[in-house]
C-alpha cells in the first residue's frame, strides 16, 4: 500500500494484485506494478483515470481487465486485436502482457494519451503492442476483424463509429458492467441488421458485488 497527496490529505493507494492473482508469473505481476506506477505518475498531467478511482485502481482497472482477459482468450483466435479508444491502455496493455503470442494495436486519437501509451510500451518492453494515433473512422473499410473496447462509448454509439471499418464476421468485444443489457436493448433496429450482440461471460471483481461483462457484437452485414 502506498500513499499519495490529494490536496492536504494523504490518500491510501492499494496494490493487491499479487494477493488476488498468485498464479500469475512474477514477471507479469512486476509489469503490472510498473504500469500502475507510470499510470499514477502521468495521471498528474494527463487525464488517464478519474481521481476517485486512484486508491482502488488495482481493482477497478487492473483486476477488471485481468478477469475480462480470461473470457476474451477463450473466444478470440485472431492474431491481431485492436484496442479502440485505448486511452490509458486498459484493456489493451493488460491483454498484451497476458497474451504475448497475439499482436495488439492500441488506437488513440488524443496525442498526449498516445504519447503515454508509447512511453508505456517502451517502459514495459512490450514487443507485441503498437500505438496508432488516429481516428477510428480513418481505417480502411473492412480492415478490422477483431477489436476490444472499454470506456469507448455506449454499445450503440461504438457500433455506429465502427460499422464501416469492420470486416464481415468481424467482432467487437465490449467490456461492460451491469448496464450491458440496457445498452444492448437500446441498439437501434437498423443497426441490428448489421450487428449481432451476445453475452460472452460475466465476472465479479475481488472486491464489491457488481457483476461485469464481456459483450460480443459480430458484424453480419
């Protein structure tokens, strides 16, 4: 546990990944800890995570993506996976560390966040992650087969943003919390002629009672 100054008060910052995931290799857990350190350092100048999530970033961001990866790895066979709106690197960086045989392309339009991601991939020695500083809509039509997103947008908006760039049978995997069913219900009927949604799996964080989900939307037209 560390402490950070928040105004005049010292804020407890927890790090419980080793306790929660003892089965992970030491090198991976060390990389997660380095990621956490860099995230907090850069968050002082770049808006990467909300101030209220800082004390429990180990659960809210790291454990969330670690648990989601266990669902994604069972589903995904693609060699190249895009992280759309990567921003702070969740989930793309976590997935890249846990899935070293796959290549990850971290797509982020914000220049400062892109620079953070480039710094992070270098700092962690990630050879299977590439940062692309560009608009999602700028990709060639039908060029993306598999992507993940976390915090990009509600499902409907994410599908509108990405419909042209996905190939037929392409899959966009959304990391969501309990609101996923509401978001799926809000997908316009017209979009449902292009995308087929389904729930891949659910999980709970090591703390709290909220259930989190991975939702797949598959391009069918």
